[in-house]
C-alpha cells in the first residue's frame, strides 16, 4: 500500500525542526499551566471516521471531473482509507454507504483488517433509484404516499443493519431527500407522520447495542420543504423513537449564520447528541474540507464537546462527510482529519476555570479572549508529534505525494466516467 521507508525518510528530514518547534511550544504551554505531553496523548487517542464515498471525486448537479486512480469498488476505497489512516493516524474507521459499498461482509472485514481499519456507522440510500428496485423514490421514500414504496425503503435500511452487524458496525445513519419542491405538493403533517411510522419500523429492527442517527438537512433536493429540515425535527424524531435514537449534526446542513455550537449544546442538554458529519461550507452543504471556510466555528463546536466530556451517556460518533471535485480526495480527507483533530486539541487548551469565572462575572471581553487564546495557539507540533509517535507521517500530504501512490494505483484502476453529476 505504502512503502514505510518513504514515511521514515520524510520524518527523518523533518524531525530536527519538529523537535525545536515542539520544545518551544512546550515551554510556552508550561508557563500557562498546560502539559504538552498530555495534549499529545489526547491527540493520539483521537479518531474520526472516513466516508467511503469521499475517496472518489464528487461533483455538482451539472458535472463530475474524475481524477486518475479513482477507486473502482469498495475494496479500492478501503485501500485509500488505509493510506489516509497510515499517514495521519487519525482516521481508524470507515463509514460505508449501501448499496454503493455492498459486498460480501467477510471480504469487507478481511480487507479492513488488512489495513488496520474498523467500520463506523452504516449509511442507507433511499435518495436514488437503484437498478433492481421495484418502486421509484422520485416522490419520496420513507414518507411516500404509496405504502409499498415506504416498505421498500424500510427494508433497505434493515438490510443495512444486517450488513453492519456482520462487519462490526454499531449504528445506522438515516438521511432522506424527501420533501416538496412546490407549495401544496404534499400535506406536511401527514408526510411527517408517515416518516415517523417508517422510522419506528426501522428502529424496531435495531440490535440492542446499536444506535439510530437521524440527520437533518435544510434543503436539497427538496427545496420548498424538507421533511427533516432542522435539528428541532431531528430531536422530535429521536425523542419519539426511543433511547437508541440520536441526532446527527452535519456542519454543512445549515443556513448561513446559524449558531451550530448552540445546537450542539442544546442536543447535549437533551441527551440526544449522537454524532457529527464534519465538513465546511460557505453557503450550505458545500462538502468542503473541514476548516476551509470557518475554522473558528469548528473550534467553537469542539469547545462545547470538550466542555461536555464526562457527561453521562455522551458517546459521540465522529465522521467526515465530504466529497469535492477539484482536489485529490485522499489529500482532502487527510487535511480534514487533521483539522478536526486540531480543533479538538485547541479546545483542550481552553482554561475552563478562568472561562467560568469570566462568564459568572459577566466579563464578556475576557471570556471571549480566553477562547481566542486557545484557538490562536499553533498546535501543529502537537499534532505532528502525535502522528510521529503513532507511526504516521510528520507531513502527511508531502509524504503521500512523495510515495507516488496515486500514480501507482492509476496503472491498475480503470479511468472513471465523468459524464454524470453527483457523488459516487
């Protein structure tokens, strides 16, 4: 997959400078009462799941421009995910999408084991028609007016659970594109009732140790009204279904200027925050690399999560959800994993005793300054040291490019078709 000597050579070239930067940062942190080695250990324990679909080039509604050496199947995708984790040591699991990734579960487990990977939440797909299905999802899936179509969609989700059990997954993420594009097209109340009924059927099929994640999305493809359009609807759904139902927050699925960190806080309070799909956006669901547009918002989300550590029952699934069309997907996914890890470590630097005192004293200026101080700390040496100690690359992107991996797999993988739009 990757020649280990490439990693060793890259690290040897950079190690001396890293040592200097690490020692300098350690001295600075020590003056503020923080132990750099504790932070390195936290960074080493951090992990975020990679989306299998993110290893292929995404696209817009209009076009897709595939690159060379794109994965042709799920086993190619797992190989790419193995490269990502090998270099970053921050992406130990993969989130599968069915039916895109459908294969023999034993073969999936064997390939994942080969690359030191595990499987995170399963993702169902009822927003596309598949060649072998009997009923179309053009006008909805779990909320369709036709009972047979709803049953088909429910059975697909139950199949995802069945596959997931065989590969070690413990959760199912349900996102639907159901809604309306015209006023009057659907009865919003009855449509939501059909959604709840279908979700209850799926929930009934959950194993005892599984969770069901409800994901909201403000728009697309239903631009007038979307069935699960915001966190309130997602919360209502999770509360009605039961203890194993949780809310999943995708950072791109919100209108501009929405306070996502407040949503995170509210869902923690309700005991219904289940996990995240990390990405970034300028307008909404742009599927950009994490930290590309608003790294401070990513930090503020992690500030809430670090603050909530130790909350009874809080067990979060961290997943990336991105697939863009102008970068090498492996490089973008590595960048995202590192930026998410960066925000986690920065949030771990917040002086929470001082912050609480400023908040209780209504000192808005110093409370805000406390957050900014942590955010502005360059934690690159911590992240690089964590990767180095775990066997990864000090410079993952540079090492990846030096390895020639993309050119090598391009020799055996067929060139993908770029005639259609959307994600593969």
